[in-house]
C-alpha cells in the first residue's frame, strides 16, 4: 500500500504568535500514513429569518420574511483518515505520538511531506495575511496551524491494520 504522508508537529506555543508563551510539555513530530483527507468550512447562517421590513423597501411598511443573514465564517475542520500497521513498531510508536499530541495543549502544525502535491499547503493560497506570519498572495504555505479536536481509532479482531481519524480545527 502507498499512502500520502502528512507531518504533525507540536509548535510548543499556546497561540500561533511567535510572542506566545511556551508550553512546558510538547509532543514529538509524527509522520502520518494517510488514506484520505477531508476539509470543511462554511458560513454561519441564521436559519430562522425574522419577520421584518422587506430588504429593499424601507419607504413602505410592507412586512415580509427577511433574507437569510450571514453570521460569519465557521471554523474550518480537517479530518485525516489513515492506517497504522499493528505489526510495525514504527507505526505503534506513531500511535503513541498521536495520543501524546492530543494530550498536549500547544498549537500543532500540519504539513505535507511533498508540499507541491499536498492540498493542505494550499488551504490559504489566496490569503495575504496570517497572524504574525508574512506571506505574499498565491504562494504555497508551509503548513496549516491547527488544534486537535478529536482522535479516534478502530481495530477489528484479528486485523493487521488499525484505522484512525484525526480531527483538527484550523487556528491562527
């Protein structure tokens, strides 16, 4: 089996800012065997519009259902699905490292081992500013800063491979 490789590193910082306080406990960087990556981002929308004046008719008293209101952008979520070989000491140590990342509080950084071919490095391709990081528009980013939201794994009886899902929320 050939897998996409993504590296998870612990920055050791409480926030992305370089002036952020350091965490005393960090985790070892780990390279993940990835079978799939999903990314979701959305807009916060008020789903129950209110009864109000019609949007483009302030001069009349005509009441109607107002347009759905945009409430901002929701936090983007990255789900990384992968496998660990239960007969490989390297993969079992990687499993322990993943658990350690979940227990430490610092901001994590996801990077593709091959930046030119990993979509994670293009998530913010058109953005021109990140907190405390200068970047010009339309360039490949070195990685994505995240916080770990959840880590789940499943291993069936008598199975060689353990499948896992690592859920992260993008942070800045």
